[in-house]
C-alpha cells in the first residue's frame, strides 16, 4: 500500500475549487493500492481531518501523528491551485525533504505562473504565435498613453501571476485602462497588457504516461460571456465545453506537435493543461498560458479529456504517481 498525501486548499480564491479537485482524485484512485490522506493547507496550518478531529502535519519531515501512530508519506499529490502549490513553493519543500510529487519541478512551476516569462520561453516554437504584450510592475509609473499607443485595442489586462482569470479585464479604449490596471494590480504586483486575439478558444492536456508524452483530446470552450473569466469558468451554464473539440485531423496533429514542444521546452513533468486561441481567418495557434496544477473536479477539462481518450481516470492518476516515483 502506497501512502499518498493529497494536498488541497491553498492561499487563493481557488481554495474550494482545489477541495473539489482533491475529492475527485481521492474517489478515482485505486483504494486497494493507494491509502489517501487529504491534507488541507491554509495560511494557519496544514492538517488531516479524521472523524471531526484535526491532526497537524509535522513539517520537519512531512509526517502525521494520529493517536500515537506516526504516518510517513511515500508520495505527495499536489492539487493546490495558485500559491503555494502551483508556483513552486511546495515543490521546493518536497525536494528538500525528499518526497516525490506529481507536478512540474519548482523551477518550471515558478516560471509558468509568470505569464510574461512563459511567453518569452515558448516564443519561437514552430507554428506557435504569441500576442503582442507589455509587462508592467506596480512599483513603476505607468504612462497610459504610451501603453495605448504601443498596442492595438481591444486589450486584455490580467495579473501576470494570477490563476483562474481573477482580476482580468477586457478593455476596448484607452479610457478603460486605468480601472483595468487597478483591478489587476489588486491581485498581483505584475500585470500583463496583451492584445486581444479573436478566435476559438481551446484547452488541451498533456501528460507523461508510462514514460511517453501523451496529448489528450482538445476541448473547445465557448463562453456566453465576453471572455472566459473566473465567473465563466465556475458558474454552471456560463460556458459550453466540447470534448473532443471539432478540429480537423490536420489541426489536431499540428496542435499535438506544438503542445509537445511546449511541454519539452518548459521541462514539464506530470500533467499540464495548455490553453490557446485559434485565430479567426488565419487558423494560426496563439498561446495563452500553461496550467501546471489544472482543476480535477469531475467536470474539469482534464478529466473530460481523459474520458474522451478512453482512459479510466483512476488509472491515469495512478500512472502519474507511479511515473513520478520512478524518477
């Protein structure tokens, strides 16, 4: 039996989303092979709950003491969205104490949380395009006129390190920029101002399974809102998700090659989800972002794609655990 610490919660507005992800993972994994302990992480404590009692994690060696029995973990399954699970902090901790985990390493996790840095690294991949953008820092003075003149409206204004589209705005003219920047800077000290790409939005999972990189079937996201923000993501009925997406065989092969290159260039591990736009008119792929701890609730995109690929979700998660433990 493999003792698995399933880490959920975190320090962001995606706390509840993370708990739903953990619930689905725990229910999917083979109970005959994996003993699951869901560890809740918040700013005050890391704990395991059993029969209304809370047992704190000993962070010195990442162990639990339950009524005198010391439990050590063979594996950490991180499903904390945002900080500290998606930005490299937990990964660095587990590297120090020597516990294997399911996600990208600390460096890749930290880089991919920064949208501008990620774009700089993936820039130049064959057949992948990046929208023109400007990265701003809160401590600097921002010349609205210069920003407006250097980019073509409409613009997306979003926190550079944020997840789940919190703090994002779509701006149609220069008069809307100050409010949009203030909204984004409330979420992060760095903000990305990016030209809007008109087209179809897709999301696609990539994972290393049994030593091989596997590209999952793509999902097309059709939002009833002007763009796919936090509300559109998590309000039932606010967006329509089609898995597998209606893409030609040629386009499916093209995007599979692109996301494989992204996965390799960023030195990704485990499963990631890559979002992109297919530009209206030209059918060119435009990069949006990489999610290194994508949502895993029953209705989330990766579980949809795993099912569409004909795989059992529990076997998929099990393969991620076994692969990471062999590294």
